[in-house]
C-alpha cells in the first residue's frame, strides 16, 4: 500500500483520493484494535475493515497509471523499480525495525513462539523481510504462520510489489480492450473467492472462514490464491479506470461524502446469517467490484475549494502509508496486554486502545518527517540520474 503521491510536480494531485487513503488507514488501525476483542469474523466490530486492503489496491492501480503510463518508453523498467523502491522501501525497513524492537513485548498466550524465539532468529527474519521475501514456516516467530510475522500488514505490500512487476513487465503494454478482458477475468476470481465457488478446489481448507476474502498472508496454496484474487481485480481495475478517463463529479462536499461511504462500507456489520452465510460473500464481492471503483471515480472527479480541507487531505495522504506500515507492532502489544488482563475494567481497555491509536498516529508522523522524507531525498540524489528523480 503506497502513499498517493507518485506524481511529479507538473501533474495536479487528486486531493480527495489522498484524503480517502488516510481515512482508510485510520479505519484499519481501529479495525485492528477492535479485532483484539473479536469473538469471530461475524462478530467483529468495524466488521469489514479488512476490505481496506482491496480499496488500497484500487487506488494504487489508478495512481500507477496516472503517474507512469505516459513515461514509457522514456522510462526504463529499471528506472520504474528504482522509483517504487525509493518511495516504499524505507518505510518497510522502518516498520520491520520498529516491530523487531517491540517484538518481545507482544508476548501473549495466543502468540506462543514469541518468548521461545532467540534474537538471532528474529534478526534473520528481519533481514528476510527487508528484502521483501516471505518468511518460511520453519522460521515462524509468533506461531501464526504469517509470511511477515514481524509486521503483519507488510504482506499486502509484498503482493502490491507483485502488482508492480505485472504492470512494468506486461500490463503497461496492454490496450484498453485487453486490459478490460484481464479485469473481467480478475473479477471472476473475486467472485470465486468471495462466494466460495472454489473452481480450483483449493479453498475447502478454510471451512471456518467462508464467504469472505479474508486471507493472503500465508504461503499455502489457498493463501497464495486468495492474495492473487485480492490483488488482481482491484489493481487492474484501478489502472483501467484511469485509462478510460471517466470521472464522477460531486460539486460540493466530495471528500466528506466519499469518506462517509468508505467508512460505512468498511464498518458494515456481518451480512451473512446462519441460514444464508453466502450473503456476506455477496457483500464482499459487491463492495470490491462496484463500490470501491465508484468511490475512486468520484474522488478523482471531485474538487476541493476549502484550503483547510485541502490541507487535511494532504496530511491524511502523507501519513497514510507510514501509519499503515508501522501501527501493527503496537497492536501486538495491545493484543498481548488485553489477553493477559481480561479482568481489567472496560474503561481501562478503552483507555489502552485509545492510547495505542494516538501513539500510532504520532509514531507514523514522526517517522514520516524525521526518517522517511530525508531518506527518500538522499536516495534520490545518490541513486537516480538528474532526469530520473523519484516520485514527490
């Protein structure tokens, strides 16, 4: 999930899309804070917060097209990957280092491997993560069999990198018609996943979590398929939306309207029932295939006139990626504390969660200003040619 600013100074910004990315990132933090107290997928508060990943992918596809489609063939594939690495990788490393520093504070009865993990193994997993390689099950350090066990949300960025590879090597060359065919095929994958049609017979192992798109953070065949299904339609659809050039315009209050709709889509209670569990799969598919693209088209077509709203959207856009990639180490601590202190009062639990939320924003903003921006500027000066500068 990248920040919505991979454009050069001669291109206008989509302020509403900047702001929506920040709104989604903050909802993700709240979703994860509530997840600690979840009694199951159907009881989770901010029930569909996991769909923010799919929304990020739509935004990324749209912005990648906006930022890079007109730079080929003057821009080489190597140059493209340099730009993406400079933009994203410093915060990947920061999130991993931050997560490693707090790792042992995340001990809980539900993370049995934490205290059994020697620092040498933790260091090895850190190095593997810095190279964006999945962590093999033999190096599981938390007991959750994740491919990014130091910093859970990194899995979605790892797959976004796969999307960039697809784009740079193949998809950028496709005509609108060919890209539309790819989007339709990808939409069928989304339906297969969300409705548990299971055309390829690899989803039956997730019997406890059906009619949903949750997953993508493991190395098993069904997890890889889930990750690809979640990536392909949103990412390629976002790219197609940009290339089609159509926008939905809201004359006044576009940011507020889109923010409310996005928040409602992510906070929607579980739609399935005991007799019709597939209804939640229909909801997942509808939001991914139709609602998110419409939100992006509306955000791209809406203009902001208020200087304060523009400033807010820019702040939200700037902080969105650092917040997303650094908040989860603090969630591990909150999860561990909550499971060790179930007897604490509701007020105490609320205070801890609110403190973690505020601390997450503070850490993200501090890392943005004190680390991410300076490091990217330094890498730009030393790694790119003068006419090959990185994204602003």
